[in-house]
């Protein structure tokens, strides 16, 4: 009988309930034994929904337990301090992006995990979409030939309404002791948000599709909806200088050219990701947009038959327990969770989407922000670049 990993989850909010908890509940390789949230009533409701036997309100109680193999960090706000505590406690760690805002800190976390023989996984959710997994396999099999061009897009309408609070957390009282972000109103002082939150998983897909690191980038960050409510408790809008749209171009080490656009104030449905790769022999377009009941599609073309045709995604790319009416969150994240459990139980070196890969993505985000601030092309790797200004939300 295959052993089951014992999992503790920190965070019981919307994304935990729609993606993380269903993933661990469905995989035969794990059991969630404790759910932690500051809001005990919320933790109890979600624990009941997913048959989790224990709840807690202090995350330190999970770190001290010797019977937990994995800790999943799915809290809002910064994750950095908690991630290092989880690793120091000797637990395999799954965490939502970003691990840290500075890529050097992500690298440091990766080295710590390696030194302790631990595996890590980051919520780069969309590399686990069945359509994307299928596309990656087609590329590995040589379908596109040599990669020439990658175009990545992330656009949705989540914050098009200026009365939708910039801070996604549901506050009962005003947060105290937190430095306000988005208060530098200069073009160079813009705080990174969309690029880090929504651009990150699309950057990740693009790196896999072109099969090479980026060597230089040039980018632009924009604040298109400048006035909005900061939190759910605020009545008035205020000026918040945060990137709600951005784009960049890049050159890859293998000569491929690369472009990216992300925004959460552009008309469209969540998650709103498209990834297109064109090569010497063929091309692939993947669309991850929930529209009219369809959560994903993949189209391909070849040099000999240039019209794009839709492909059926083979059943082997779907996660355990998948249902035809699953939302994209359960369908995609179920693969992520199951893959992480397989990697841990296998005990080998395989560990995709880990902190090293997240550091690779975060370095590009930091480089694009630096390019915008200094209005120039920026070479990669960065070295000792200035620390980024980023939003924790």
C-alpha cells in the first residue's frame, strides 16, 4: 500500500478552499490532518468540508509537530518569514507565490531546503494545467522544433472596478504596524503587483516553452486605475501607485525572443492566461480562460499545415478525482498537489516548480522592475541589483 503524507495547511481562506484543500483531499498520496487559521470559525468550517480532523489558530503548533511531513503555506500577505520557519522545522514546504520579493532570498530558501534534504513547491499553478502539461510534452517530443518566439498574456478584470479593495484580505479592524505601499507617486516609484502576482506563472510557462534562460529584458510598468479603496474597511478611494498593467520584451540564451503582458484591469475572465510558442517546425497556443464552461484549450499548427486546430487533452494529464464540472482551480491545483506528493514519496532528485524555479522567475520580475525604474535594458543574471519595491498582496 502506498504511504500517505501527513499534511498541515496554514490558511483557510478562499484560495485554500478552492485549490489547496481539494487537491490534498483528492490525492491518494496525502491526508490533511490539521488546518490552521487565525479565524477559528473559518478553519472549523473548512475542516468540516474537507474531513480534516484538527484545527489550530497558532501556526507554531504545526511547526512543533513531529508527525507532519508537509506544511502548506497559503496565507495572504508576505510568506518569507513563515517559509524559513517551516524549513528550519524540517518540513517539506508548499507555498503560494511569491516565496520572497527579492530573488536572492528565494535562492537562500532553496539552499536551506537542499541542505536539509527537503522538497519545495511554489504555487506556479498554471504549469500544472492539463493543457500546459500536454504542451510541454509536445515540445519535449520536438513538435515545434527550435523555439523562435514566445508570447505570454495574463489579463482579467478583477480590479477594473476601483471600489474593489487593493488589499485582498478581509479585515475586521484596520491593520496596524504595516508600512503603506504604493505611496511613492513617481513613475519610477511604482510598486510591483500584477507582474509579481499574475505575471509570475506566465513567465514560468514561457521559460519552459523556450527551454532557456533569459539574458536581457526591457519593461514598462503602468498604473491605469490610480484611485481605489485600499482595504474593505475604507469608504473613500485614495491614490495608490501600483502596477496594474505591465509588459516586457526579452531575449533568451538560445536566441528565442520573448514577450509578456500582464494586467488585472483588462476586460476578460480569470485567470486570463494565454501562452503561445512558435518554432521552426510548429506552433502551440494554450488558452487558460474560463469561458462558457470551458476552462482550457490547446491548439497546434505545423509548418506544413499552418491552420491551427484544437487538440483533445488526453485523460492522463488530469489529476486524481477530476470531474468534468471542476473549476479551473481544482483541475489545475490538483495536479500540482499530486505531483508534489509523488516527488516527495519517490525520494529522488525530481522537484519541478520548486524554490529554485521560483527564484528564476522572481529574478526576471526584479529585472523588469529595475528596467522600468532606470529606463534601460537590464542584463541577466542580475547580481547585486537594488531590492525591489513590491506589494504583499
